[in-house]
């Protein structure tokens, strides 16, 4: 179907006159034919055009308003119309697409895009399904796969205003990754939603044996979450607790003196020389609150996830599961934000350490990519946090790709993350973002030129997204499916199997 015709403009903005009743949309993909192939165009703005002067338009509107509403122009489709501003995304020749560096010819017809126009979008060797190709509000039957091994190791940012579908996208990505052998995923789940305690979730996947669930109150098939205090070191608190210099020195002094027994010694033992009683008292109080440990009759009593005796192998077990391409979900819904981040810091540190050791041994190529899903990522990657010093998550963001360890950072406030960190996140999945500063931060750090897409991003509806990635041919508009629709076949099968039991 012909949608319009190229009438003027330049490389940064081609003007397309809309055909009457064609109804072009913001974000729509169009096809312009060339002698050797086609050019894929992307509509980024819509304006009115007319053969009449502004004075005549105002006069006509006045006559219709004040005198006769039935008054009409002669040949209205020729005299008034819509102009679309579009930019060339890629030039397609056969099954090959390259960055567009030329213009379609003047008066070239443009038509709506069809699946056969984009046969160059092939399924990669390690696919990660994220949705279907979208043209404006129309969804094409073209599944969009990212090269999972690459995008996960080079980090993914999922950004959107609340209610636009961040969690749904994470659900869909985890569901697709479940059972694949190229990636292990650590999920810090502050809402206990991904496994599916009270609703359908990853527990209903056909490859559910690849999903490991840790919780203080585990479901049948889950594992009890306990971390031994011996596993915690002072640097695990980086980015978690804002210690003063004196307090940090206190932690390090006890660690150097007592090694794995440093926390019990700090909480119950003698005060080391060189530290004020007030400093020791503050550190003790904050550790007791964070670790949920009390002192009774000269002994420590653990009430939470951090334990004096149990949980010695928990971190090693999780790291091993990740190296076996499993999805490990940590239920942190009953913890404070600091406790959640401390757990993540301990596991992430061990994971990165193992990956570095594997690279030294020459065995890293044989191991899967490991990705860590972080909700509210600015808690550990924010500017104010990193001003106090780096942490394991910022280290992974900067150099994790060398060791096949990546982040999936989820946030509604990307502007709080420093530009150097955003620049290291090579794939950004941008959902609806109404706030201008957040859109600007995303546009400035995008892998493709999104300088003209501010309105497009602001107009994204729930479940609509724009993918910008160094591993994508162009900034790709997609429609993310509802997780409930993806999981329906699995839940129906599960009910059918259950109904047949005797």
C-alpha cells in the first residue's frame, strides 16, 4: 500500500507527503525503492502542509466557525495534507543491509513495510527473543532476536516510566533464556514475582529444572537462603553501606587481624587500638541492623539470612549453577534494600572472581555468559553512590564483558547513572519515557543516532519499545508480548498433566 511520496528535505529529515487517508504514524517504518534495492525509512515527526497561505487558512477556519460549518475547500486532498519527517535507517540490497548514506529519488513513492522487506533480520546462533517488529502501532509477524551471548555480556539497560512494562519485558527475556545453554542469569527479585509463588512464573517452564529458587521461606522445590558470615568481606559493603573513612578503616583492620572471623570479633571482641569507641559503636550497630544479628549474654544470635553456622556453600552453589547456564532467582522481598544489595554483592564478587580465574586458565571460552539482573540499578550504579567509590557492579559494568559477566540494569531514572557507565551498556531497550531528562540521557548514550527520536520515545505506549544496540542493524522498534500470553501454553499443559494423575 502506497503511503506517500518524497517531496523534499535532506539526509537528516526527508519530507514525505502523506497520501490521502494513509494515516502515517509517529515511529512508522516505510519503504522507498531504489534502482538497486530499497531504503527503510523511519517517521520521527508529523506536520501539516497546505497550498494555501496561513492567512487563507485562518480565514477559512473563521468562516466555518462563525458562518457555515458545511463550507468546504475545492479538492481538499490536494490543498491540505500531512507531511512526515523521516530518516533513512538502512539500505537493503537482497538479504544485505548497510547503514543508509544516500537519499531516495525525488518524487519516489513510499509504501508500508512488509515482512519480506526485512529478510536480513535473521535469527542469530544464540538468540534472545525480545518481541516483534513494530511499525508505528502496527505489529508485524517478524520476531526480533538479539544475539544473546553478545548483548548479555556487553550489558543491557531496560528503561521506562513506571507502568510501561519493564517487569513484563524481564519476564519474557527470562522465559526465553530458560533452558538455553549459552547464559546463566542471577536475578535479585525484590518483589518475589519471577519464580511465580502466587501466579504463573518460571516455575511453569518446560525446562523448570534449569530454574533455581532461593528464599528465606522457600516453596516446594526451592532452596533455603542462608549466607554464612565467614563469606562476607569488607569490600562486599562497597556501594551498599556509606561508611566514613574511619569506619571503613575499622572494617579493614578487623579483617586483617581476624580474617573470616572478623565480624564476630568486631561485634563481641575487644576494641582494636587506634579507633575511637564511638566509631566502633556505630559500626557495630549498623552491622547488627544490616545482618540482623543480636548479642545476648555474650553470644551472637542470627535471626535472618546471614548465619553463624549454616550457608557455608550457598555462594559457591549459586556460582556453580550460573556456570551451568541456570537461572538463579534470589527472593529478597523480605529484606531491606541494603541487605538485598549485600547478598548481590557477595554473589557477584564470587562470580566475577571465578570468571577471571577461568580466563587465566584458558577455560573461559567454554563457559556460558553470566548476567546479573538489577532492579532499581541506580542504587549501586548511581552518580552519588560511585562518588563514594566503586563497587563490584560498577566494576562489572566497566570490564565485565572481558570475562563474560554482564548486567541487566532496570531503572526508570537512567539520568542518575554516570555517562561513562551508560556508554559501557551497549544495548538499551527503551520503553515509554515521559520525563525529558531521562530521554535525553538515553539519546546521548544510544548506539544509534536517536537525536530526532525524542517525540517517538515519549509517545511509546505500554509494551512498545525501541532497541538501540551495537549488535542491531538499526534502532529497532518492537512490541513486547504480554508474559501471560507467552506462558498460556505452558500452564495449559501443566493443568492437563495434573488432571491426568491418579
